[in-house]
């Protein structure tokens, strides 16, 4: 089997209302951008992946990945991984390309990728991660609705000018619902979008003050309380806490850096992301290092549904100590509808292989099976029983994930980038702008 063609489509989803994510320096985010990646083989199999990025990722794949992937055997994943690591020297990080290879491996084997990796479980606990900063009263109403929907854990953002004011959200929720829901807090201090203003760096003293208050309020973890490369500060903070775990890692890149985080004692919980941090197969190595060190792994997920599904397969393949919680942002109550639709309409509305998760029994469905794709890439309705109970995935036809349609409202501009060697023999490299 050889890789015959690589196609990238840059997809822009406009949001249906203003959206002010806590990490975006106060600006409105008008859209969601992703790159849909298809890797075709001469055997007729197609591997699917996605980047949480735009044209820069498509150009990086065209310049620094496709010339070295075309003509290679996609089953030899480890031999192709160094290509992906080296792209970051001159281009954008495209660790997401490893997902396409494992998708092909799963389809060729006729097995779910999670099962190929050891298949520890077919159930993953999901928590609801909020995105915007809201008032204590609003968050109390949000949490009551989450409890009604079956969630038993929620993550809040702390990003007010005075972080001590953020604590009032946790206090209000604890007063309203007690311990019926676990609470996590994300400070988003590891890294913020480029720009000026709209972000206050905590520093060690503030991080310690907030952490001790959250520890008193029995919070499950504090995420990204300090910059991602402040290894000494993270270790000092962790050493001064008794029961509050420190989590992070989504903005750290490469297996080598996760080993450094472990060796330096920075985190209790590592949160790699298959779109941002490392290739999804390489994240299994991160999980193994964490297991030996007695740490947890809670895969981070953001960006698009394909990334969600890749991270789900990882979570299902590693021991429960390593995958105790899984971020489910697609159903967050403060997201615009299009943000949820990008999960349903592009990829994670599709059923995938070998995973289930409990509904209304301590964990909500990780996927809303509104539509599914069969192996002929034809849109088919999901079985009615999936709408109201645990989501089951068909290992015979959905080995890693299906891909749903690009919204019909999107206009398409297709560009041919002819620099891939043997392009005439293997087909064109296309960048479709929607």
C-alpha cells in the first residue's frame, strides 16, 4: 500500500452570535477555522485528519509533509513521524497528520484504532468545559442544566481582571449544588493569543493564592496556572499544595517536552492534544511515561470533531489512572450554535469505532450521533436508539471516524499547489477554501 494523494480543504465556519473565549484577550471570535485532510492510498483507502488551523497548516503540509509522504507506506507510521516533527522548524505544527495514518491502519485492519492500541475500555467519562467568562448567577443556572443533562463534572474559566473575583463563581456553584458536580478550573495562563491587553499574567504569588482557595473549595484540578515553560514555577506551585492537582500540557509540543514536564515535576495531570501537542500515536508514549511516574493523563480536545475522536480513541486505549476525565467542549452551554455544529457537521457527528460512553449515569454522551457515514462515504441517518442512549460505534465501517459534509452554504475556491514531486503521477495537492 502506498500514499497516492493528499488533499487539504480549509474550512471557515461563521458563528451565529458573538463569542468571546476567555483566552482570546477579550476579542470576539467571528468564526471557526479548520483544515480537513484526506490521505488517499493506491488500495482505495482514505485516511482522514484535521488541523486546528488555517491556510498556514495546508501550506506546511504541501511543502514539508506531502513530498515525503507520497509514495510511502502509510502502515509504517513510526517511519513517517520524524517528518511531522521536523515540519515545525520551518512551518506550522501539523502533528494532526498522524491521525490520517492511524485511520488508514484501522480501516485496513478492520478494527477500531483504540482496540489496536490495547483497548482498555469502551467507555470514557466526559466533562463539560465552558469557554466564556460568566457571572456567578449565570454559571449556577448553567450547572443546574448540566446536571439535568447528566453531567457530573464541569470546567470553568478564570480570566477576570481580578482573579479573586473569579473565585465567586466556584463559591456560588458550590453553595447551589454542593458536591453533586465536580469542578475544574482553567486559568489559560500557559499561553494566550498574540496581541496587546486583555490578559493579566498571574505570576507565582497570585497562582498560589488562587490555588489554595480552590483547594479549600474541593476543586478537582487547576489547569494552566503559569506559563507553559515556567517549569520551576510549576514545580514550586505543585509542591506547596496538598490535595489540589495541577494540570496542563496542551500548549507544549513534542514527546521530548512532555518527558521534560514529567522529569521536572510540573504537573499531576498531563493534557496532550492530538491536534496541538503531538501525534495521537505518540501520545500513547506520553501516557506510558505518565503511568510509570504515577501521573494522570486527561486528553485535551479543542478545534474540531476529528480531533475529539482521535483523543477519544487515546482515552479508551490507556488505563483509567491515565484517562480519568475527557474534555467535551462541543456541548458547552456558552458556545455559539456554529461551534457546536462544527462538531456535528464536520466529523464528530459521525459514529466511530469501538467506543461507548454512559448517558445519564454519571457521564454524558461524548458524541451526539446525529448523522453517520458508511464505508462508501454516503450520508446515512444514525439509528434512532443512538439518540437517547449510549453511543455505540461500528467497528466494521467506522474505524477511526467518519467525515460529514461541508455546509452547503460555503463557497469553494480550489487552488492547485503544484510543487509536490510526481504530482502528475499521483494527483494534485489541492487547497479548497470554503
